[in-house]
């Protein structure tokens, strides 16, 4: 019997669900939580030194990355997201004038060519048309600018029917890896549609958009990022994040 409170095809509607939103915040606050331990360290490394940089953050969520980018010396930050609840929380951390509510499936930048760093953390797997977004990202970036994308690892986006315990999958079955496209996933008490893509599709989409790959991480656990070393060891079982870095050519 399903216990979900809603079924969402549009990612922001999922995050705006009144039960999902607090559960998501609670999950992000947990000790040794996945984003903080496995994804963020690689994103931070790929984004590089942000001092004096302009940062555009697609799918900015609750603005926590914006706050840390500005604390790291970024000259300017702009965040885009479709969720009203996420943006309301982001506005408590950031100047509301730097936040934009938009659907990234149709979003166009008002300021092309000015962003040194574009990040899209854990959002692209909610979007059907990756080439369209990457085309817009290329238009946004300065020549030589950096794109950092993080997504749920392709092994995970085709294996939602396993059980997860403390962030570690058990009984996880990879299913039809090469059948790409949307799959419904039960998470945080609701059902949300996520788009499964293979690793080669992600890398090929970057090349196709004129944004050659310059870095790739599968979120390898680093012991120093875990308070409880047992969690770090358990996280070695299955890769849960994929982080990609690409650069816009200078000419
Ligand atoms: C997992 S959260 C990640 C938030 C943030 N990037 C972070 O890493 O903390 C995914 C975010 O993507 C946003 N999102 C999903 N689909 C979107 C769409 N089509 N347009 C705009 N935002 C979208 C959601 O509203 C949510 O805030």
C-alpha cells in the first residue's frame, strides 16, 4: 500500500509539498548526510576559488550554497529555482533581489555572458531536456567559465526500488540501466519523477553543448568528511552522486 502524500511530475511541486519540505530540511541537517559528505566536497573543489567570481546557481534550493559562495568571496551571486518554499528560505540567507523564481525547463538568462561559475546541484535529474539547459548555460558563461553539475548517480536513478538505511542502499537492484527517461521515485513520503540518464549521456551532452568535460567525480567518500567513520565506510558500497565539471572554451 502506498503511503505517499502526493505524486509530482514537476520537481518544484514536490519540494513545495507541505510534508516533503520539512522532511527534506531535516534530512539535510542529519549528521554525515550525503550531500555534505559526498557531493559538496567535490562541487567545492570543481567550482574552484570563488574570490572575485560571479556565480549563477541553477536550482539554488534554500540558498545554502549561495551563502557559502559569498562567504568564500564571490563577487556576485544569483540563484534560480522553481520552488516557492525553497526560495522563501533562501531569502532568509540571501538578498531576495538575487533570487529568481523560474522553471528551468524554459528559463532564459537575463544576463548572458557574465557568469564565471555556473552551478546546477542536484537539479538536472528533474529536467527532461538536458541539451536545452546546457545550451543556455553556455550562453550564460564567460569565455573560460566553469560549469559544475551534480546529479544522483546513474546507478541510483535506475534503482529506486531498494531499501535505504541511513543513506546506504541495501537490496538495491539496478534496473534497465540503458533505458533512459523518467522514472517515478518514492522519497520523503511522496512520489517524484526523476529522469534517468547514463554516464555516457551526461558526458556526451556536455560535449554536444560545446562545454568539454574537465572533471568527473563519483562522490568517492573521503574519511575526513565523516564524523562517524562507520558511515564513511558504509558509503563505499554504492556511488550515490555524480559531479561533473566543464569549461566554456575561451575562443
Ligand atoms: C535536491 S534540491 C537541491 C537544491 C540545491 N541545489 C542544493 O544542492 O542544496 C533540487 C532543487 O531543484 C529545484 N528544481 C527541480 N526542478 C526544477 C525546475 N524544473 N525548475 C526550477 N527548479 C527546479 C527544486 O525546486 C529544488 O529546490
